[in-house]
C-alpha cells in the first residue's frame, strides 16, 4: 500500500517540477523573442529591452511555480553561486527528478519487494 502511495507521489512531484520548467522555458523564449523584435524595430541594440518577468500570471501558473519552488528549495545550495536562471532552474529540475523521481520510485520498488 505504501509503495503505491510513494509511486503516485513521485509521479505527481515530477509532473509539477517538469511543468514549472516548461513554463519557465516558454516564458524565457517568449521574452527573448519580444526583445529581439524590439531591437530590430528600433534599429539599435538596447540592453533594456527585456520584458519584465512579473507579467500577469494565471493562478495555475503561480500555484505550479510555488509548489515547484518548495519542492526544489532543498537543492538551492548547489546553485547558490550563480545568477544564471537557466542554470539554476535546470539544475533544480534535474536534482528534483533524480531525488523525487528515481529516489522515491526506487524506495517504492524496495518496499513492494519486502512486503
């Protein structure tokens, strides 16, 4: 019984972390595209063409980001020396998938064998 709960928990956590990373990637590529379009329209490179990250976000988006942030917070020490958001989000996602996906899945398999 507990192995079944662990498997479901593992899958739900992995889906939340992956969904958050996909939302991050889509937001970053969208803002990069808009920044490039603004640069081309103005004809001069401008460092301040970034689109603010605090755009209107849906409640689902906020909920997924908050849940992912809580789930990946134990791994923040690994990326504390960098300010690159791609490295931070990528490393946090990979570590969460390893620990929660592989780790909980392995634990569930071990528990199901012993019972």
